[in-house]
């Protein structure tokens, strides 16, 4: 397949809500979605043209997926990169001119799948990161105190792979806490980084095509509870200089990676106005869900545009602002929360998304609500929107 040829058959590794929310964009662009996912109960199964059941890191299933599509993209980063590299080599040897490609490329994904590798890559680009180091294995125990001292306390200990929604992240205040937590994790490779005393948490979505076209979304605020995103406020209540710093980081990162698709970046903002990268998500992201209703082009349609070699759409806001609230599971149940969802839908300017997951558990993302506002950075309107949703849900 030509690198810049427009295509209409897109494979997605992962069938959760991020793939499910590609449906409207796929329909608008006349794109077929073919999904690889572990279970027929996963949200994207209902919108997929074809579903292949298999774990997202099972490259043998991805090989079958490649037979259905022209390009393969990713809903999450829990993949087996080495196995996909072998598959890519097999695909490259095929004589079929319609052989599938990965977008983003595996080379672009490589420095983003491991949190320590993310830090090293950002350092090379001189992008702002907190002080950091790594613990590789139990052999590093004798140097643990020295490594912790080089970072300072408190610090954040993070598993290097497979952590999300706060899972695998620990804020630790003593050397003994660090040693005990690492032991509980089986002395697996971990990232140690300085704890950032932040005033706000920010995020930004950015997209790029293979031809190098870049589109940047508004900078947003995110608010976490128990290390899980609860709310997103768009645009962020920061001055233009801060917003420009964040946009510059996003553009630099996606351009140097030669990344094709949508990329999410979480950042910290300190009281002194310093911006520091927290984490990078090589895919669509929870902090961009507001774009479904508040932007000309949603992050999900933009992902499809980027990987299918279509021109990128406008990232402009269609209203003055928006507030997105995640609907997190509050207990372990198979309830569909129908009465609560109906009540939420009656809130003025509210758009309710329910992911169709069969089982709820505390903290699980079951859906979200976006409320559009007519006044930018209106603290009273933002607080009112949040209260309207959370009083009904929580």
C-alpha cells in the first residue's frame, strides 16, 4: 500500500470504549472498522464490521486482522511489540499490493510503551520532565538508597508497562515505603520520578498524518480522584503563554516521533508556571472525550482521518467551552444504571455516552457526560455543570 494512499478498511487492536467511539467518524468517512478484542462483550463489537477474538498482544490474531484491512491502528498500548515487528516483516514480504501497514508505525510506538523509555525520549528532545531513574531488578537493591536520594522524597514509583487509571502508580514518602512497594511488585522494572507539587493537571490531544500535517486540540484541565480522571474542563483556565508551551510540547513530540494518528499528553502545571510532562498515551485518550460534542472534529474521527491518509479536520471548539465528567462504577453489579442515565440526559446541553459494559466495578469507566457551556472559563458555570452530573451519579 502506498504510504499516502487513502484507505477505507481500518483494523483496531483493542475493542473497548475508545474503539467504540470511532463509530460515528467511521460512518462519516465511509470507513470499515475491523476489531481485535478479547471478548464478544467488549463495547466495540457492536460497531465493528468484523470482530476477531483474541488478546491485544496476540500477534497471531493480528495477522488475521491484517487480512481484513489496509491499515492497523491501536486502541491501547498493551501490545507485544517484538511479535508485531515479526508480523510486519512477514507482511512486507507479501506480494499483495494491498498489504496492511501499522499506523502509528512500530518505530513511533517503541519509545512510548514503557514509561522509562518515555522519559529518556523526552530528555533527548529536551522536553520538560521531572528527575527520574529506574530500578531494573532485585540486583538494584544495593543501590536503592542512592537512587532514591538522587530523586528525593516523596517520589512516584510507577510500573513501567501496563499501568493506567492510577494502577501501577504509588506516591511514596520514605525509603522503607519504596523498598516495600517494589518488593510487593516482585522487583519488576519500575520508574522512579520526583513527585511534582502541581497546581493544575493539564492535557492535550494532537494528531498527525503520514504526510506531516499536524492538528492540535485545545489545552484542557483534568481533575483526578484516587488517581482516576473524574473531570475534564475545556479549554483550560490558564493564560495564553502556558497554553502555547503545552501546544509546542505536543507539536515537537508528535513531529519528532513521525507519529501517525492521535496522541494524548498529560502534564503538570506548578504554581510557578512550570509545565512538566506526566505521561504520554499513544492513542485517543479520556481527556479528549469532550471533542465528540465540543469540537468540529472529534479525536476519534481525527484518528481515522490520520491513519487512513485523509486531511485532518478542524480542532476548533464549537461552543465556548465544555465540561466532561466520567461516569465511574460505584459498586460491583450488572446494573445498566438506566434510571440514572435518563436523569442525566435531561440536564440542559448534556450529552450522555454509555459504553455498554456488562459489568460495573468501583472506579471502572462506564460512560461519560459532556455539558457544553456558552461562556469560556466561567468558574460558576463549570461548577454548576459538575454538580448537576455528580449529584445524580455519585
